[in-house]
C-alpha cells in the first residue's frame, strides 16, 4: 500500500498556472509509474497524465501542451504543472499509483474569473 498526499490546488483565473504536488510513502517510489486523474462535477474521473519510472510521459489530448507531469525520486514526489488554465479544467485532481491502486485524497482546482 502507498499513501499519497496531494497539495497545491486552489482558485486561479483563466490563463493562470498552478503546480500540484503528490508525496508518496514507501521506498519503491522510484520504480513506480504514477499518474494524475481529475473529476469534474457530474463527470467521470479521467486520466490526464502519466509518468513512468524512467520519466516517459503520456498526456490526454485535453491537457497536452498545457500540463507537464514530472517526478523527483529523491523527494518521493510527482508534480503536475498546469499552465494556460481554462474553466473546463475545474475539477478535483487526484494522484494515483496504478501498480497498487492507491489514490490520494484529491485537491480542488477551480478556474474562474
């Protein structure tokens, strides 16, 4: 089991930026694929970004070119840099470990003027 704790959400104006962080417990983080999901009100949870242990990345079309996933193995942390935010990006954002099925508690991102 992996414990995941997200932070960095908040209220931002359209066109603004936020960086989310997810700190993972356990010594095996560097060997673990991690991903970010989001869930908007009334919608299903969707996968938006993934990073492999050797930092290969994959993005959903909806965020490609605007969001960047990265990791710092020394800090057991995965990041999601979000730029050019739009109101449609408003959602609860979750950190996830596909290998264990563990989820973070989620962090709210609201994009509004």
